[in-house]
């Protein structure tokens, strides 16, 4: 018995391509949102740095800490995106 599965294979390839495009779009949106957050923190820190009445060093350190956490989330997201479905990530780099 011979069965033509050409249509099935083409449908599977089309679904794989759709899934790949979806993942890329999600990745792109997350990276953009994290960048916006990081930029807003930077702008706010610069604005507060110009004021004399604010304890600037403590506030700036808090903003830098928040910005570093956003950057860390971005790096982890990047590693998850590149991991291609694996359960473990390599953080040594």
C-alpha cells in the first residue's frame, strides 16, 4: 500500500514556519519592552541627578540596580530564546 503524504509534510513545514515567526515576534517585543524600561530608568536617573535637594547617590544607585536587573532579565531571555526548547541554560558566559 502506497500513501501520498506530501500534503501532510507541507502542512507540517508551514506550521513549523508559523511557530518560528511567532517566537521571533515575541522575542522582539520582549526585547523592545525591556529596552524601553531600561531607557526610562536612565532618563529618570538623569533627571533626579540634576536636583540638589534629592539624596542623589542613593537614588541613582537604586535606579542603576533596577536597570541592571532589567539587563539581566534581557540576557536571560536571550539565552532562553537561543536555547531552542532545552531545559537547562549555560550561564557561565
